């Protein structure tokens, strides 16, 4: 089986130097159990749905095989960023929905199974604003 995991820094493994994030932990699990599963961590820090749309088809084509193929999308938290100086979301809700539909259409051309992982809730107190950029807010209302 091939599992292709697309996402942002949460997928990529930011702030998990010991085990490399959830996608790497999944790969390690299958390796420890000696299962014939290839897990590809295709997360990119700060990625948004439009950025993923630019690369998803090429990434999938280069990694799919004759095995069962699964794609996992864990993307969208950065789309929900509220940019204080613009007084708006980074990606509008309408555009976000359109981007997800396009991702699903592309994935259906190549994959047996498609999974969308929900967005991670945050601690609003710690993310309004985020410490490293006081112009960006992550707010659970927007994430929902």
C-alpha cells in the first residue's frame, strides 16, 4: 500500500523533533510492524490549499503504484489565518471550499481511497496573535 499525506507544518512535523510529526509516526508504526506500506510525508510548512493545488497532481503521479493507493489531506489551517492588517482571512471560505473540491477531483483520478483530516483546534489565548507574527491570528471560530 502507498499512503500519500499532504498538509502543512502539522503534517510535516514542526515542533516534534523527537518523532517528526504524525505522518512520520505513522510511517514508523508500519515499519515497526513490518508491513509493506510506503508512507510519503508531503507536508510543507505554511502550505495552503491553493499551494497544494499547484503541486498535488505531479506529486501523486510520481508516487502512485500498482499497490492500493491512499491519499490523506490534512490542509486548511493556514487558509483560516486571520490577517489583522487586511482584516480578512488568508483564503476566503468560498475559495477554500472550491480548492477542496478541486483537490478531491484531482485525487479521484488517481487514488483508491481519499481521506480528509479535520482542522486542528487551537488555544485562542496563545494564537491571537501568534508569537512569531503579530499580524496573524488563529481563531477557532474561523477554523470551524
